[in-house]
C-alpha cells in the first residue's frame, strides 16, 4: 500500500470541477500544508487549468506544481480586490515561490510646520498627522539631513522645538553661525519670517529659478543702497542655494514628480533601484533586494515590487520603469486607488526619461555586483565558522547577545542578527531589563530574562519553526559559566537543539586571544590570523556597540525624569514652567503655595497638589 500523498498537475486537475470564472486568490500548498505560492486571477478556473497542464511550464512553475498537494481559494468581486488580497497574503505568509520585498522601511520627509507663528523646518518620518507642508520622500536620513543643513543656510528657518523656542532669552548657536534668523528673540518680524517660509516652500516646490532671481534682485538693491553687510549675507545665501542644487545631482527639467524604478536580474538575484524625483529635483535613491521566488522573471518581480513597495506609501504621479510589468493597467488602478488620483506607469524608450531609467539601471547593476561579491565572502566566512565550531551546516541566522548597564542602572539587553546577507539591522532588538537582575548587576539574571522573553515569543508565534526567525547559532559574550547558564535556560524553555558558543577574552583580555566555549566541551582558540576569528570579533563588537547605544539612549532619556513627572495634573507644559521659574525640582519642592501660584499656568488647586505631593513625601 502506498501512503505517499498525491501531488502535481493531477491533483490540481481535480479542483477544476468546482471552480468558476470568478476573480480571486489561490494558494498552492505542499504535503505538509505549507503555502508554496499565492496568486491572483481574473478567472480562477482559467488560471488553475494552466497549472493542470502536464507540460509547457517554466522550470520554476514546474517545480512548484510537482510539490503541490492541495489548493485553497478565495473569490473576490473584482480583480483589483484580488491583487490587494494577494499582496497582503504574500506579506503575511512569505511563500517560497513568491517575489517578496523584505526591506520595506518608511522614508523621511521635510516638514514646514503650520501650528506656530514662526514655523519650524524639520525632518519627519511616519504618519503625516502634524499640520504643515510635507516635502518628500527623501531616500535616506542622510539625504534629508544634508538638504535641511543647506536650506537653513539659505532660508534661515528655525529647527528648534516649540518648547525650546519659548524658553530662549538670547540667540542660540544656530543664529551665530548664520543658520537661523532668531525669531525667538525678535531678531526678525513675523512678516519677514513669513517671507523666508514662503521662499523655502517655493524652493521645495521646484520654483528654484524665481527664488534665486528674487535673492539676486535683493542683493543688487542692498548693494546699490550701500547696505554691504546685508548684500554679503544675501550673497552667502545665493551661494548656499547653488550648493543645494549641486548636491542633488540629477535635476531633470522635464520630470516634475516621478519615481524611477529600475531592475537588474542576474543568477536568480535581483536589485531594484528607486530614484525619488520631486519638484524637478532628485531627492536621493535607495536599492532593494527582493526575493525572486526561486526564479521569477522581470515583469513578475517588478509587479510584485510595485504593489508591495507602495502598500503603505503614496505613489507619485508617474513611475518610470526599466521593464514592462505584468498587468500594467491593473497595477496602475491599484496605485491610483492608493493615491486618490491617476498614477501613470511608463517604460520610456528615448529622451530624458529614458536617460533617467538607464542611470537607475546602471546603479542597480553595480549595486547587485557589489552585493554578490560581499555575499560570496560572507558565505565563505559562514562555512569557515561551521567548520571551526563543528556545526552541522553553515548557519543561516546567527544571534549575538550582550548586556549593558552601570552598576545595575538603566540595564539593557541587546540582540544583533547576522546571516548570509551580513548584518540584518532591521531585526536587531533591545530588551529593557524589568527584573531585579539589572538592579543587582546580575549578568546571569539579565541574560535569562532576555533569552526567556526572546524565545517564549518565538515559541508562541512560530512553534513549528516555519519562518526564518529561528537562529542556527547563538553567540554569547562570556566564558564557560555564561554558556552553562544559557544552556540551562534554553533547556528550561525546551529549546536545547540550537548550537551556542561563548566568546571570552584570553587571560590578558587581548583581542586575538579569545577562547571559545561550548556546553560540556573544553575551551579552544583559533589562530590569530584566522578570518573566522576576525568575523566573530566583528559580531561580538557589533553586539557590544548595539547594547551600549541602547543603554546610553535609555540613560539620556532618564536624565530628563524628575519627581514632577509623578504629580497628577502636571504635564509637559507645567513641568517646563515650574523648572524655568524655580530652576530645579528641589527648588519646586521647597516652594510655598503662594510661590507656586506665581508661575504661569499654576492655579491655587494645582499649587496645593504640588505642595502636598512633596510634603507627603517628606
């Protein structure tokens, strides 16, 4: 008797009897009920009948059909609904044969606020909930910071917070280095500052020529009136404006608003390069490396990229592509629904737009070549690591743990992740130590808390270990004692099959003389010039850097904490007013009710609440 489950096109053929011509989404599953692929269809019966054919498939589709043991279906009202549902399921299930965009971060914008008499210019990331004018997206924090730095030189807008603005009694350093007009102390009128805001807005909208002409005209007028200091200041602003335009590199004349999306595919690996063009200015570029679903072609990869990339971002009016996509009208309709206006997909063949795409494609090709070279080196290091530490296979995911604290204060645990693609920074985690272990400077206790929280959550979210979130190797900063303790913790959690290595400094704590510890095994060392040793040192140092950074951030945040935070009715505004009036929380604690009432915003009832709070505390 053969108990082997049926798979392949014959299994798929069985589903045709119950399907009709409705649009919808289908899932293909293997014998273990793991989702292999999620697809959409305008006509489910027609699409599935293609898979039921015994031949005529690409190698990727043929492999997928051979593994298919069952299918699932969801019908929708329209093909657009099917497309949106398909992408949601792909992000949720991450099937092996689907194209998947793994790096999907938000992008920063420049915000000129609108809730203050003297608007602030600043970087903004995330939901656009604050009132004001948003300009972006910029490709990276570095790109937006460089632009903000130059814009301050040109337009002299403040970047300080509203609370800092209100507390100033004299100009700050930004004014002294000619990057702010100091509206906080009346160095410029509201009308004059408003003109600066208007100029900055016009520039960010692409009206650079008119802004530059107005500055040149004002400089000439100042010079003619023999106001040479003002003329020199305007000259410096014009020079800074020119530097902004030069730093932006590509500044297309015929493309006002577009994203340039170019794909390069080689040896089953893909790089998608995205250039952001707004207001005829290039606001940077970013490269992405989507998973190609075990061999998808360019049209499918680009379609999946566009629908996943713009799932939580507003698409521009035009998207310039290096290759045609599958279902271009459907994708354009989905993006238009997301933007609330028309979105045009173009594959330009000539002219300025084609040059922009060619430039992006060249960047994609070069970025992928660098990544493949780095990946080759990384794979060699992982293979060497497996050999040196006697692992069954090169690890796909390494997790490195470290703790940081000062005599138990602000204790933080850190976890970094590395694999074939290098450091996976989006998966780094920090753990604020909640137990008494931190206060007692108990490193074992801290490590127990971190590992327990990490693996209890993992066991809850993925008990079958179907995702890539389970590590193959744990690196612990410490010797035999730490490794033994970690082994005990993992055994308690029922996760005792993950390899672990302790990395301890040698007798004189010299880098290069590290000792490595495995549970129940004698320590060993590697040669000083062994590339694997350098690799482990880099992993350990990165974990230490991450934990130290998290600790410093927590400590810096704690510096601003005062007893006033615990008083009912005392929010940020009243806290600032009290500290500005009395100078310190101790002085507030010594103040009488009458003295407290002298502070703006402190009523008799609030003054009594504050006084009673400190009096009760003794």
